[in-house]
């Protein structure tokens, strides 16, 4: 009746706590329904009577890994036995879902699929690298090198002439690229600096060939582009992936702040739940702050609980999310957390004072701290709270 009333379909599906479910109906046989179910005993289920009764056709884990990020299911418009699952890889079944084979796509992390209803060999497929078109059922795809689809987290600009820009590209390398180039900026002009897809990049002003960039779980690298050398300079040798945040020595977020002091480029900062400082290019580190977060252990369990634990480290919480040193006053440090706190130190980290705005929304994430280049007392912070289903922007200013 157009959605006015609903009947829950349960027969044959697992009982108890269920997570994300993808559903698709075969246009070629409308009583055939597939459901990809996140559950301890989940997998791909199929009904041949319009959902009246389901049966498990495959429990294959690769179809339902990282369920919160994927769980995409599409039916072929003309063949009732053909169904597609999009995940890290792109999967195709031609036997009703009982078995699957991978279809190679130009990029991993597949999320979207359109199938031409008049010609199922013609598909448009979307992934973390862009969009691709096939006219032969996925044997070949159009290029992604014609699309400016890089997802840049943070941008750093250096002082070269012309200046260069640096940042981490989701699902690709970090990137260093000039602001202009003879004949236009092309692929040949950029290179991969320190860090990986998650990188915040810091550039040594004494030698812009040297960059520092972050990666998963608090990894930080030093890259010398002139010598083409890379060095891991992580503060603590922890394997953060797959662990509870509460069990880690340091809690780093996905794009943990990395900064070189604007007054002394030998001073390197890296932020976890505490501020870390190095004066020897990352060979050694010291803590210069206490925990500047709420340190709420109830939010430091396994990511993705209670069904599918995610093991990439993206959801580590209770971290310093934004950090800056004043361009006017050496040793005047600002730190903002992802759980709604702002601290300032005026003595290089010896003492920290809580300057959180009175109107800070509960559990707001301090996404950025911007310090005025003109007024030493002026700072702005940008706060988001979308994880609490609050999509309003919050901006605070102090003078």
C-alpha cells in the first residue's frame, strides 16, 4: 500500500541483533528477493516467494566485511540468476547467489552500481577512486584518470615559488603538487610525500624536499624527496589496528595533526590524546601535555561492536583532532579534541588551561583551529556534531 503499513519478513533470517541489511529484487523474477544481512550468522539470503521465506545461499565473509561501509547488493535486470555484491572487491554471481567470482575494477572499495535495463552488459560502477563505465559486462572499464575525484582531508601550503600544496588523498597516496606548471598541471608534476591516504603533511621550510606525514594508528613518516628515502618515526611502536582504543598507549585519530613550529622548524608536533614533541626529526619524542580529551572509556571499545568489528582504526575516539602553534608567540599552543574540549598553553606545554567555549555542543568535534595572522589574540574554531545526528555548523571566535 505504498509504504503506509509494513510487514516484517523474518522467516529464515537469523534471529537476534542484526545490523545493516541490503535488499534487492530481481526485475526478471519479482518474487526473487536477496538480502545481505549483517549478523553473527549472517550472509546472503534468498527468497523465491516475495520474502515469505528466506534461505541462506552463502555465508561468504568477503561479501559482508566492513558491513557499515559496504553492504551493497544489485540484481541483474534481465537474468534472475545474476546478482552483484559491492565490497572491497566487486563480486558477481550467475547461479542465484550460491557462488561469486570477483570482477576487476579500476579501483577498490566499491559502493555504487547502475545496470542498463536494456543492456545489462552496460554498467556504471562507482568506487573510492571515481566512476567507470563498461559495455562488455566488466571485462574492460573506462579510465578514472579523467576525473578530479581525489578526496583531500587536510591541505598544507609551503613557501616555494610557485608554492606547492600537500595533503592525504582518501584511498590513494598523500600528494604533493605545484600550484602552477608550464602548460598546465599534469600527472607528471606531482609526487607522493610522507604519509599515506590519511596524511596530514608538514613541510620543512628549510628544505621543502623533506616532509612529515601520518598514516594509520599513529604512524608518522619522514620523506626526503631529493634522496627518495623514507623513514618511520613513530612515537611508540604500537599496532593500533584491530585493538580497543582503551588498550592503546596513545590514541591517534585517522588524520592526526602534524605540525612544524612556525618559529623553530626543528620542533615537530604530533597529536594523539596527548601532544607529542620531537626536536630531532622524530628520532625521539616527549609528551608535553596531559590527556586533553574527556578520556571516556565507554567510547573506547572495539569499533563496530556488537556485530562486526572494524579493524582500520578510523573510529578511534577521544583524541586531539586539531592543533596549532601561534604564528605570533613561540610556545603558545592550542589543542581541540574530538569530544568537545579546547585547551591552550602559553609556556610550550608546561601548563594547559581549559578554554572550551561555554556554548560548545556536547560531544562536538573540534575540526579545525584557525589562528589570525593579524591579531595575536584572535582564534576561530570550527566544530561539527554530525555523529550525533546534528548537522548544524558551529563556529566560535575569541579575541
